[in-house]
C-alpha cells in the first residue's frame, strides 16, 4: 500500500470540501437508501426489459469471509442496473460499492448514498481509486463491482480492454477474490431486450498479486474474454433453456392493443399469452 500512496498533500484538508478528498463511500452508503432505490430500479427494469437471465453454467462461486471484486465488460448504459439487480439477488447481505467517472456521478448525486464513488481522471484520481478500493475491500463482506474496460466497449471487441486501476487492485487487496462477469443485451423475439449474464471462475487476489502487471492484465482479460465468448454462444442460440431466469420483466407489445387482446381472450375463455411468438425462447 505504501508503494502507491504519495506523501500527504497539505492542500487537501478534511474530506467533503472543495479541493479536498470526498467522504468515504463506506461512510456515505445508506442501507435505507439502497433498499429504496433497489425497488425503484427493479420497477424500471420490469417495465423496460424482458428478463434477467443467468447462464446455467455461470452462477458465481463466491466463498464466504473474503471480499469480492466483480469485474465486468461494459457494453451498455444498463450495466449499473445489472450490477444492482445481480448483487442483491445473488449476494444478499453483502454491501456493494461501484466506482464511476466523477463527471457522470455529478449527474446522479443520489448514487453516493448507494455505495457509488467518483473517480477523477489522471494520476491523482488513480491513487484515490486505489485508496478507496483498499478501504472498501478491507471488510470481508464487501464487494467492489466495476467495468473492466473503464469505458463503453462492444461485447465483440477483442482483445478485451482492461483498465490500469483493475490491474493494480490485487496489490492493495491480495486477500480478495476476483470474479469475471460477462453481460449482453440482445433482442430475441419480443419488444424488450434480454439482460444476459454469466460469471467465470473466481481468481484469488494472491495469485494475481504474484504476477507482474503485464501478465496480470493479460490474465484478467483472458478470464473475462472466456466468459464473454461462452455467453455469446448462448445468446446466439436464442435458447432460454440455457439460462435460469433471475427476474422476469414485461412481454408483449403493451398499450391499448395488448389490453384488447387480453379482453378478447377472456371473453373467449382462452388463456392470454402476451408474447409475439409463444413458441420461441421461453
């Protein structure tokens, strides 16, 4: 840790004031706010997505008693919501923290109460990211979720970019376990998209810490790419049987026409099925 933390800058002063380091996300995070916005995001998801599906081979292997780093690809605006939904469904009781570009977080200030913390560009921002991450991962129950590329990146881009901050995380948290997470949002047979996800095998921080940074970056990229490639095969198959449905969203067209179809089925004594193609990908 001492190797990456510069001497104290006397111009900084107490946290939370102009020109100074912001308050700790561990101190700011509110379980009450998190619970409220989890319901808000869940409602939004169900209105705009068809389903959150986890590949049957891709359930997370996460031992108890160690902090987790979940590093994912970054194909869409939906990724942050996917983090929220997956973390609460698959890791109940584990507080989650997420780094976000400081400029973007400035537009969503309420997220600071959800465990989201800002990352400034440049060397100073990189040092601050590692300091905050070390604080977060010091607690065995905590999780850090982040997008590995550090930018939006198509799910088909190869090689998979890995941001320098992720490469250095094992140096400040060698006790953590690192979980690759692949995500895609394809459209199958319905109006709304599918939210598909799969975790790869865990990697211990101690193993990563024993590598030089170049080797570590390639190892992380390879682990994430393997999960992404395997998830892509399942997505291309359009076979929902390859997945477990974690959350169901909305099917059918919605609106007045769907209401008329529902009424007509009821009047005819038939079971109403809102899907465009009832025989496909269920």
